[in-house]
């Protein structure tokens, strides 16, 4: 579904809302708007932000993408951040069994605790539903005799609800963020799990993921043993997820995994480093995770096979020959990091071919390309924010990113300014 017509339709409806909700759009590709896009940390398109209080409060839009859903979501966002529960029927209507809902129980609707709860609701309203009440007896779960102040977080997993009594803003925020994530997130085709999967991948923790077919005979045993480890390590900066093979094809492509490797566990660090255990048995889960924590598991690297023949003018680089071609060849290397689906990469390809042909008689210069969707890239060396990204490494090891035009002459000029000539290389060797 294209967003633009739905967004226009929603804008028309919301313009007559009381109070009006204004929908606007910005073309971030225009030069005059790039600073604005950078200010709001726009990484992809379309990106929707919610601005409140004259732009002092900015939140990501996390609602539907069709007109009716946009309207309902933004009407809710424009109203009070928290809704009062006056009866059990109110609670039943507001506390969704498939969502996280945060309820504040208070002896009166005033005081520092109540104000902090409202401030939290305003801060996190785009992510969670908030309600408040004077009577805990209206609530479907938990001790009904409490008078508060207490925050009761309802959730559709694990212990189903949890109470919290510290109304310090930082403590409240941490409580909500930690309590609203399952001990083990489930990744399958059930749409009600999708918000928790998104939160899993958005959090900054190390991510431990086990993928297998949920219909196999030992599925329950795999889940149980994995959960035991999750309970052991969850306070050590690791988040856990189990993924059904049927729903995880995108993850398999991203990590370079194969179906004949399941059940498998893959652990990913924020720096891109990965660790892999294939064909794991339930009783091996705890042992392997302990070995990983002890530092005795070697990292896993996603790579296409090294080409048997690599005699094209633009050389093919994969993760397993990156060191040999780019870092250890003693050559000046221009490396394009690309994605096969990228239209800009497709336009650049014939230009790089021409550049490579220009250097065919010069053995000291290599023009190369690496498919970033099929190979891991050393993130500490190459900062890839989009495609194509082009880097140059001189024969002596100087690395620089090419940000110039995509004209053959400009690329060649850049190479000539940055490459080491043969006599320069000999001079460096003499100095060493």
C-alpha cells in the first residue's frame, strides 16, 4: 500500500478534528531540507514524526499506514495521554489482552506521583496505552485492595502483570521499558506478536535468537531450555527470541543461514559480530551459551563463496577474500559496497566498469565491488549508511570515503589524488 494517498486522505479528515491535527510533509531529498532531515535523524523513507508543544517534544509515529488507522491513532495521540478507569467495564474496554497497558492507581488525582505518571504517559504515549484509576477493584488482575500510588503494568506474556512503586521519572521509564519486553520474544506469523518483535530488534542489548520449526516433536523442549537460559542471562545485557522457520525467511537471508542448519542459535552484537550454533539439541543450549559467555566461541562471518574465477574488470570481493584483496594485496583499491536492488548502484555499475578498464594496464590499482546484503562488512572500518558506499584504500593503508560525483572523470581524479605510486611505495618500504 502506498502511503501518500492514505496520508492525504487522513489529513483531510483530521483538519476538521477538534482540536485540529495538522499533517505535513517534507521532501528530504531537496537540498534545502537536508539539514531538517538530519535534525530529526531521518534514516529512511517514509519517516513520520509526531511533534508536540511547538516541536519541543518529538516522537516516532508507530501507528497504521492506512487512512482510517492514521486518523484513529492520531486522534488518540492528540487527546489526553492517560484515560480514567471508573468501572470494570472501562477496564475491560481499555486493557487489551494483546497489548501492554500501564495503569496508575492513586488515592487522589494530584500530587507528585500523579504528575510524574502523567509526564511518563505523555512521553511514551506513542508506544503504550496509559490509564489511571482511584479504585484497583476495577482492574482485571492484581491485588484489588491497594490504594496506591502504584503503577500496574498489564502484559499478554510472562507473569501477565507487575506492580511498581517508585515514581522517580527515570526509574519509571526503566521499569516500563524492561517490563514490557517478554523474557523470550516469539517471532511467528501471529500479528499480535509483531510489536514485541519490533521492540526486540530496537533495543540495544546483545540479541540471542533461536530459529527452528515450531511443529517439530521437540519444539516444546527447545523453547523450555532456551527460556531457562534467558532467565539466567537476561539481566546481563542479552535479549532472547525464538523464531518459527516459516516466518523467519528474511532473517535467514540477512544472517546468511540455511534451513538444514535448524534448530540453530545466532547471537548478534551491536558492532555486527555474530556467533552461530547449528543443529542444536535442547540439552546443548545451556552449554553452548555458557561457552559463548566465557568467550570460547569463535565469531561467525557471513560470506558468499570466493569466486573460482575473478577475471572481470571490476573484481568481486566477498567477506572471505576481503582481507586478501583490499587489505593485504599491496594494491590501491577502490571498493564499491552495494545492494543488488539499489537503483543508484545499478547506475554506477557501468561507470565503474569504465574506470576499471582505464586501469587495466596498471597492476597497482584494483576496482572492486562487494554485495553488502550477502557479506558481512567490518563496521569498524567501513561506515555504511546507504548504497552505494565507495571507499578507497591506498597501497600504504590510507582509507578514505569517496563522496564525489558519479562521473568517470571525477572518480579517476579521486583515485589519482589518493593512490600510492610505485616509487611512493618503495619510499615507504625504505623508511620502514
